[in-house]
C-alpha cells in the first residue's frame, strides 16, 4: 500500500491550495479516508474525513474553508483549501483506515505566510 501526497507549497493568507493523495494497493472508495496535519512543535491534528458513503466531516477549525473529496476512477483523495491562514501552516498527511490496517503518506508541507 502506498499513499503519495502532493500539492503543498508556500502561499499568502487568503489564497488556496489543493492537496492530492494518490493511493495504490487500496481502494479509496471502500476505505475511510482522512487528512491530518502537524504544525511545528505540535501533535498530529485531525482535519477532515470522507466516509465510504462519501459523507465529508471536518474539524471546526477548517469547516467552511476546506473541502475533502475523492475521485474513485483515479483512486485519489483531495483536500481543497481556501482562505488559508497562517495557523494552517503544517505538514499535511493522508490516512487510510482499512481495518485492521492503517496507512499514512509521507506528508506535504503547506506554509501560509505574508
């Protein structure tokens, strides 16, 4: 199983980024898929999830600004991040909950700075 994130970068406050997580060895449509993030000096934080039924859920800190989605044909998970703020600066990780296994990507850095 491999999860490969991309799409991170350096942006100004108020700008947008779209993260991608290409999965191989698992099916994103039959696994609960998550985005987490880890800011410098802090623990890993839940950001969003999408259920096998396609229902999205979000942390309060990103609700209304971030959108999680998946493309079953491309076997890819996305995170559209709008109105980014400096407090969104972190390494963002893709996670697949494929019980009983749990898989993580290597992360992609998002930096929001003026």
